[in-house]
C-alpha cells in the first residue's frame, strides 16, 4: 500500500524532473527518496519514471498514477484545513502567487494589515507569470493567485477584485507629451517600450495599441524588460513611451504625473484583476479574509470604479 510520503516524493520528482532536486525539495537524501519510489513501483508492479531520459519523464502508466496521487494528496491535505475551520478563524499555510505587474503595487497595500489581523495564517508570496500560476494552481502547488482576468479556464475559479485603467507614460521629448489626453490610434510601435515576452501585460499593451510584436524605440537597441519600473526609467531618461496600470502611478509625485502621465480618451483601456483558485479549493476562510482585505486597502478611485466608460482588455 502506497504511503502519503511516497506520493509526496512522487509528485516532487514529477515536478522537478530530477531525483536530486526532488530530494532537496522534500528535505531528504536522494537515496531515501529513490528507495521509497522504488518500493512504490514494486508494490504497484509498474515503472512510474523512465530514468533513461534526461530530464526524467513519467511513463504512460506513470502519468495515470501521478494524477491519482495528486487527487489523493489533495483530499488528504483537506483534513488539516477542516480541522482549522473550528471557530472559522483563518489559520494555516497559504501559498500565494502574484504576477510581476501587480506585485510591487498591490502587495504593499494589504500585506501588513492582513498579517496583523490574521497572525495564525502563514503566508508565502512569490511572483510568477500568468501561465505558471495557472499550471501551479491546477497541480495544487499553490493555494491562490492574483492576476489579470478573464482567463476562461474551467479548471479554476475567478473572484473579481477591481478594475484598473491604463495610462500612457510619455517622455517629455515625445510629441504626444503636448496632448492632455490621447487615443489608442495615436500610439506607434516604434516609440513603445515593452515588457519581455511571457508577460500578460505585454500582450494587453500590444492589443490596446493594435501593434505587432516588433518594435525598437532606439534603432540599434532591442530591449524588453521584466519590470515596469525599468520601462519608466527608460522613458524618463531617453525617449518614447510605455503604458502603466493605475496602481503603478499612485506613488508618483504630482510633478511627475503632470510631466509624464497622459489619460486615454473614453472608452479607457482597462484590465480586470481577480483572485483565482482551483475548483478543489478548501481554504475558504483565508481567501475570504484576504479578498476583503485587498478590496478595503485599494485607493477609493479604484475601489469605486464600475463598468461603464472603459474597455476591458483581455487576451482573446
């Protein structure tokens, strides 16, 4: 009979595709992990991993075993949370993933107050791209994510948090800097600084501007950043422009807002931000508390924004 420990080792190897890395993640020696998995294969009378491949991959039979192991561990892990529901006080471990274009602006708003109100919640936060967050949610590697929706993925649940308008951040040297407001048709790919590929924000900006993926602000320089603050500095000290979500300009000085920020004419391109979790989710007391704390911590102008004079930018 397979043990919970063996199943945990099994999923670790499937995730890391390497016995040594899986052992490190499980805080055991590689020998111990290998012995336990060998015992499991003997008990089931089948080979789960093709060890001749680099990286290690699951056999066809192994894939079925791994998916069933995932279900078993998911149900097993519910036991702790059910026990923690007594009194409905949020407590326990919670792994949260956030996309990079949200993390530096949204996390500081609610993290401190949430930690003070719910000291029994052990919160772990990491930044990942949207594609990785979805994969980790489906594989039960994290408990929830903060990202841009709609995703239209039946495997996960989206809880709408707020709408966030886009603004243009324009160099003082650029002709558009003379305008009080701008339209999407005013934007040219040759003047646009973008995030690197893989960021949903990049795809949204390209869709707003109706541009292709090839752009160079400086003719002999090809650059794409993973950080919006880098793009702001490139615009500020060089030329061109980029687009920013509203939370990214909240901490800017009034002088910088006047110099560099230009609003879009209605309908304003806007993104929807949501709290997402898998359909097998059980840590409802924690996610309800965090959802409430996030919404209450938002600036009033964002918290009160309803559908109306803006266009939701999705990736369809």
